[in-house]
C-alpha cells in the first residue's frame, strides 16, 4: 500500500459521518479510554489498560499495514463544526494474501457509539474497500467470526449482508466459546 488509505462514510439520520484511517500513536489516549468499557473487554482478545498497552496495540496495527496482511482502521466520528474526530471503533481486514480466496474481518465499537449503526456502516466501507483492493488478487469472500453469545455482532453481520454459514467449536484461549461464522462473497 502506497499512500495512506482513508475511507469516508456519509452521515446517517442517527450518526455523524465516519472516517476510517490507519491507527497512529495520537490515538493511544482515546484507545485507552474506550478500552475501559467492560462490555468491550468481554469480546476483545487484546486488553488495553494503559498507554504502554495502547502503544503496543497501535504498533501491532502499524506492523500489519507494513506487512500487507492486516489492515486495521480507526473508526472516527466526524461532526460538522468540530475540530476533532471522536474514536468510535475499529474495523480490521486480516489474513490477506495474494491468491488466497478468503480473508477475515473484525470490528468493535466504543460504548458511546453503539446502537447508531457505526459498526455496520464501517464494516460496509471496509468490505467494499477489501473487494475493490484485493479482488483482482483472488479475494472472493470475507469471513466474520463472533462468539455465539455476542448477539450485537450477529446483528451487525446480518445487517451487513454476511450470511450465517456454520457454528464453530470453541478454540480457547482466543475463542473461548462456540462461535458463528458469517460469509460475504464478492458477488453478493
């Protein structure tokens, strides 16, 4: 990837416009703040408790971009008249490789942004970008995995046209409970 990628998502009736861009060190304080949410901590694999954890997490996102196999985007709410964007979440495309027909997507949403379509709108932007960018290299489908009891993620998957495919067995420690696999094909 040459120039930094930024994806724009128009405002909806209940949510401001979104900007998706690669994570940078200036995001650490906001990342630490949103990571304090117990509901978010229930579903994520990487715990961010302080600035050092946040910096490690952001550096890991940057390494993924540099390697060209993991593309994490900070999801920012952009409000008219505001000088700063507010961190609303994260979307990621992972396990991308030339000739490989499938890659995985993931996301999380900050507590203050939930229930306003942020995750589904950001996921749709990521999905379109992934197919546009990697379709010519053989990407045919995107897989979305979530724990079976994460009902909000299931709603986001369905709203984003990721069809339910199967139940996956638990794979502790990173996936401690059974899960759902949803798939979206490039042709969908």
